[in-house]
C-alpha cells in the first residue's frame, strides 16, 4: 500500500463525484429488489443497494431511496411504502442482473415495472405487493418509520426501516437445512457501474475465534517483523488461546509435514529449519504450516 493518500472533504467536491467515491468504498453492497403497489394499484419494482439487515429479533431491515439528484423527484418506491405501509424485498441473483438494471429506469408511476423488465409476480401471503418469482429469497415487510437525511438539494437520502414478517426461501438453495451461498449466487453493487458476484470462486469461510486470542503484542519480535509472514498469518498465530507448549511431538509433526514439501525438505536435511539465524527459512515453514491449517505445529517453529 502506498504511503500517499488522497483526502476528500465532502462539501468541497461535486455531489456526483462524492456519490461514486462513497459508493466505491462502501462496497460491495447487497441489492434489494423492492416490489410495491401504488395506492392506485400499479405494481412498482426497483433495485436499491442502500440496503441492509440491522436486527434479527425482531427482524429489521432498511432501504435508502434517495431524492433524485437529476430531477429532485422522490422515488415511487418511497411514496408507495409510505402510502401502503408494505413492500416485498427480493434478493438478486446473477441471472437477474440485466433485468434489475432495466427495472432501475425512471418509469413513471402509471407503468408496471414487472412488465417492463420481464420479471414475474408471485402472490404474497400477508401483503398486497407481489414477490419476484425468479428470486430464491423473498421477504414480506411492513413499514416501521423513516428518517429524512437532509432536504436542501436533490440527492438527499432517506432511511426507511421495515420489519420482516415472512421469509420465503427456494428449496433449490437449501443444502442440509442451511442456505448454500454458492447456490444462491447473489450479486452486489460497487461504485460506478461495477457489480460483483458471490460465486464459488469468491466465497470463503473464516471461523470466528472461539476465545480471546493472545494478540499481536504477544508474538515474538522476529515473527512480527517478518517480511514473509502476512498480517493474516500473524492473526492466525495470535488467535491461539495461549502459547502452545513446544513439545517434541509437535516439532516432529511439523518436520514430518514439511518434509513432503520439496523446497523445505532440503532445509530440514541441512538442519536449517530450527536455526534461529535463518529466520527466513523458519518463517517460510511457519507460513506453509499455517496454510495447511497446522497452527500448533507452526508455533513449534517459533523461537521463544
Ligand atoms: C443496482 C442498483 C442499486 C440502486 N440503489 C439505489 C439506492 O440505494 N437508492 C436510490 O435512491 N436509488 C438506487 N438506485 C436507482 C433506482 O433503482 C432508480 O432511481 C429507480 O428508477 C427508482 O425507481 P422508483 O422511482 O420506481 O422507486 C439503484 C439502481 C441500481 C441499478
């Protein structure tokens, strides 16, 4: 990372630039495909990426329909939710991308946007607004309250709090009783025209620490200053509950594992791996063991 940084003062750059800069860094954002009905009975469908879940007991989510910076007009979604007190929120999959982009066009409130973008309606159970048939994760929501975030110029925002009353999940995305994120295949919004896709290549698991780890401040100096071990490597080492005892068995296991690695095997044979002067060789060994998930064995190569 470069040491030079550009600093932005919000009031000092044009709003359209600030908007894209903010959205580039607050990313990726989930996309809510919001279905509402106007008081005249016209269906409306629009994507919103100022969107997230904020509580689960009771389940509360929020969306942020802004006043259009271009026209100064409030979004139909906002008006419909205020007037009818309800909406359905539908997760957006990769296969729906172009259709939700089409649904984001500023059609007026006499136009049914389901018809415009070709997505299909599915009746809701508790509310009048339909759900989106193509979405594998749909919620029926009721309006709680809204907060206006400034009103002096176009582009001002709103936060609308909604309570989730029903969640519908397609059986196609459930594996062993849980939602499989790869099967869900959701997209998210980034800055400018960028989107990203949560597919098998991008999804990974990180297990939450089960205890308070010893922390970086308890790592030995040579490890902390290593040019080979990354911040993530150090965090794994610092995540142990206590510094593991350096047993003969853990050292032997570390050597046994590393002996299968051609490069490290040579260092082991030359007796360099535990040589405190060859930090680079030890750190490489630690890195390899951590990558394979052998945390205690990695610790057995650390001098203390
Ligand atoms: C992926 C995506 C996310 C969007 N997120 C928002 C948002 O969070 N807030 C907003 O005001 N407009 C957002 N928009 C623009 C609205 O979808 C667009 O203004 C739409 O026409 C509003 O429709 P409505 O007036 O029928 O509610 C987004 C557009 C796209 C394509």
